[in-house]
């Protein structure tokens, strides 16, 4: 595999490792990276050193989270969470930078998974904090946004979601909706993708690379649930 030597050149990406070098790409999250990025080691390795980072929650990110994904009644300490910067390929076929907050316990898993997805040019619509959607899970799903931490309950229930612990990730949720025990589809715009016997782009199933990587790292998949189906959802 031609990319494997590049991975060996990367520094260890451990939780709490610090913010790392500042680049135009990670200063302007969500903006496409340089169009000149190629598969040559000289160009891609320095970029990776700034593209897959793990740190404690920076003050500016905490300010964005307060009152949204991190409300007043939260029982999870900020010290238990990590802030990730992740490179990904968008549906437009171009590389982008995204950001995610997760539990420290799965931070290294996510760095490894999303690095492999990037190397495979696996398409993801967007990776943004749910705080960009005022903490609304429905709005984030409707925008087909991939995300992790959000201190909230399971839709229609009083118990906390695994997202509230930062231990679950939703990937391309519009094409991979959540169908609850009553048959309601979340987001509602995901209705055309409920029939999983159909073939369509960005569908997560057991043959999908995203599914395989999360399972290799010990995550369970909501698409295998019996009473409800959550095709976007991976949790530990």
C-alpha cells in the first residue's frame, strides 16, 4: 500500500499532546486545504503533522461550547474531553479541515480512524462542532454533519446519550438516519435512506470502510440494534 510508509513517519498522536504547530489550515478550520496537496511524502507528511491533532479543550472552544453542547447541568468535566482537528475529504472530492470534541478515552481511536479514512479519501460531508448548530442534534443531522460530544439525552427519552459522555460518533447522518422505536426518522430529511436494501452513495453498512474501522477499534454500531436502528452511530 503506497501510503503505509507515510504513517510510519508521523509523530505519536497521544491525548494531551498539545496543540502542535499552527498552520493556515488549522487556524481556519473548515476551509479547504491547499489545492497543491499531493501524495508525495515531502508535501503530505508535514501537513499530517498539523492535520490530526489532539489537545485539552482550548479556551476559545470552551467559550463556544458553554450553554450549547456543554450546558450548566453538565456532569462531565472538561478535563475528561479532548479537542481534535481532523483532515477529511468532502463530498466535493477536496480535502478539508474539521474539528471534533470527544472523550479522552477514545481520542486516539478517532485520530487513527479518521486518518485512515482520509488516506482512503472516504467522503464526509462535514466535521463541525454541534455548537455551530446551537447544540441542536436535529440541526446538525439535517446538515449531514459528523460529530461526537453533545451533552444531551436520547431523543424521546430521559436517559443521557453516549454522546453526552463524548463516547459516540455520528457519521454522515442524513444518508444514515436514526429510526427510533416508534418508527420516526431522525433527521426527517433522511427518510429516502431508510430502505437499506437500496444502493446509494455514502451508505454505511457492514461492507463500508467506516464501519470496518470503527469495529476494529472496538466500537459498536447502531445499525445492528434490534428495537431501533441508528445507522450513523458508533459508540464505545
